């Protein structure tokens, strides 16, 4: 099994910054990618940022230029640096890991962490 433990969320003022971390443990081999999703109240969960096993990154347009995803392979940890936060970034943020099990890709989720951007 895979365990994903996220850092605590926070209340942040607009324009502020916050870094989320997600530590993976357990059966963390054959990783396809790791990423961050978010779900705002009343909305569907959406992909925010993803980093592949090879280090390639991709972002949703709404966060490009403000958020940066990175990974520390030695610590099996993925980070999401969030700058210039906006009220519309308010959501529960979930860490996700995809890994190959044979020809099948399995998906694993963290418990979610609440980010509130408000003055």
C-alpha cells in the first residue's frame, strides 16, 4: 500500500505564499507521477500540478507562473510552492500518486489539507 501524508493547511492573506508538502511511504516504486489536486466548495476536484517520474511538470492555467511543483526523491516527498495566492485558490488540496502495477496504473490519495485565502 501507499501512504501519503500532507502538511497542514493554513489561512493565508491574498498575495501571500505557502508551501505544501506530501511525504510518500509504503509501496512507492514504479511511480508514474505525483501531483496536487484541489477541490473548492461546490466544485469538482481539479488537477493543479503534476510532476512525472522523469521530472516533467504540468500546471493548470490558473496557477501557471504562481505555483511550482517539485520533488525530493531522497525524501520521497513532493512539494507545492504557492505564491501570489488569490481567494479563488481556496480549496482542499490533495496529494496524488500514480504508480504502475504491471500494465495497470493505480491512484493513491492523501487525506487533503484546507487552504483558505482571505483577508
